[in-house]
């Protein structure tokens, strides 16, 4: 059956009149007519020239297809496209256009790898780029600059330094501000005083010379405290950081000593389980009393033990509760049944019975 989709039907008389008027004006009918198989109505073709016959349309479609093909090639293999765009200037202009499309089109993200997507998220807006010229919040202080941050009226802030790192302690102004209990720590690096308790001018220094190994554990705890509770704003040029804000050799040595102190603590924790500390009390009449229980030294166990003097090279002696039965701790496979009584690092208290759970040391 013939397709009448592109035609319209008119009444015969009106159509004749219209044809007559057209012949009187330009001598040509307005549209071609044909007899409709539907009856006496006349069907007139009202559709103009098809797009396939228009040269301009065909050229535009070809141009869009070429652009799409180049963009697809750019998305699939950017390094190769950039290589050729460096050789051919017109491709370089296209590459710039494709970059703009990537920045503002949401559709390209579906073809990005995870790495490319996260990289594009890091790109800054023009407003953010303008802010890149602003001074960074993390800065390098000299001692004179830091000394102005004491929280007093007119000062630029309330800062202190610990092991060369500067912290903003403004939220703790009741403690570190003028009149506060720790105001002597403000506007300087007084790291040594945190573990020695010497809060005069001589003690409020960053010089750690002569500190015991256990003191470095205290420094580590304070370092973690400030890192958790307060905001770091920079570093102090001097003993621990240089002019470029890089750690000095002395800072590295401090960190090494802290690491040694942590290992020593772990070792002592094991030692504490093996040789639990004794309970201890002192009186002016009798002197010092040492005694053992199943919980002495904070170590719960199924034995009580006897007090002994524990010695290690380079360390002060202390009282330890020693097992009196079973194999020695250093040789669990041994068939001996004297516990750790024969350990070379142990000595008896003078005037104390070998099997007594308590001993006295004269005043």
C-alpha cells in the first residue's frame, strides 16, 4: 500500500481553486497533486527536500563525526595523542579543548581510571589558585619570633615548642596564658623541664644532655599528647630544625634515644613479669621493709616469692620477688626445683632468712 505519511488531504473544489490561483500568479502549482485511492480527495506533498540532499548538512555531520572520533582517541590513549599534538599545532588546539571538556563535563568521569579521577579531584579552582600565593599556615619560627607568642595583650597568639615543633595552645590559655599554672612553657622550647620538673630559667631549655633513658619515655608521651590535643603550626629554627625546616642530626639522635627507651621499657615489662617488684614501706624506727605477696608490684601470679636484691649493669638495684620452686626462668626445660634463687643477678638481703617473705633494711 502507498505511504501517505508526508501528504495532506484537501477538498477537491478547494484544491482546484488553489491551483487556479497559483497558475494566475506564477504559472506553477504550489505542490504536486495525485489522486488518492481513498476517494475523491486530492493529496498534496508538503515535505521539502530531504536532509540527505543538503551539502551543508552532510559536511556538518562529517565534521561532528571526525571531532567525536578524535575525542574518543584522546580519551583512549592520551600519551599518543599528546605526542602527535606536539608535532601538529591544530591537534594541540584540540587537546586544549578536550582538557576544558574534561574539566567541566561530568560524562568523561565514567571513562577515567581511579588514579585519573582522584587526580582530577585535586585540581584547584581559579579562586583556590589565587589563594596559593598566601603564606602557608606551617612556618619556620626563630626564637625571637616565638618569644612574642606568650598570649599577653597585643601578642599575635599563644604558642609553645616541644622538641622543636611549635604548637598553638590557645585553647589551653587558662593553663599556658599569662597567670596560668604552665605559663612558663609558653613562647619557648622548654622540653627538658617536662621530664625534670625544673621550671626555672636554667631548666626551661631544649637541651636534653644527661637525661636518663626513662626520661625519653616521658618525652615521647608529651610529644604524643601535644600532637593529639593541639594544632602544630610550624617548627623552631635551632637545635632540632634548620633554616629550611628540616630535622637536624640532633633531632634524629633524640628519636633514636626514644626508640631505645621504648625497647628498654618492653624489656623491663618482661623482666617485671619474671621478677615482680616488692612491696615497700619505710619508718624512722625500723628502716625500710620489703615484702612479697601474690599481687606485689602490680603483677598477679600464683606464687608469692621471697625478696631479693636485683642488679643489672648500669642500673640501680631494686627489690624483686623471686620464685623458690620450679625450673629457672632462663632454662624452663631444667629439672631443677629452686626457681630463680640461683640467678647471678640476685643477692640476699643481709640479716634476712632465705625463705622469709619479708626483709628489713636498716635505716
